[in-house]
C-alpha cells in the first residue's frame, strides 16, 4: 500500500487521530507505522459507511481497539528475554 500523499487528503479530525495512532505505533517500534495508520483510518471510514455511525465515533472505536491490541503486545514483549524493558 502506497501511503504517500494520503495524509494531505485527511480531514482535520482524521489528522488528530493520525497523531494519536502514530504515538501508539511508536510505543511498539512498528517498522511501517504509516501503513498501519492508513489501514485503521480506512477501517474507521468503513465503519461509518456500514454501520452508519459518525466518523468521530468510528475513529474513537478504532483507536480504542488499536490501543487494546498494543497494550497486549507490549505485555508480551516485556516477557520476551530478547527485548529490554528500557525500550518499552
């Protein structure tokens, strides 16, 4: 997925969530955070279209789900002997 140029097409609300998702992805040192962020924003847009909910709610739900998955991943990484606690 080519994500170049997508940021400029986002609404101001989506840009706020982009920043929050970017911070979340930094916590787990994602290799290509932009790709994941774009996928999550598109997922939120799909929720708007399919469930007829406001964009703000769809973005909040998507961020909440991503945060929960990230917290689980961080907990697993802390158990890994190859990953230092100072990074997390």
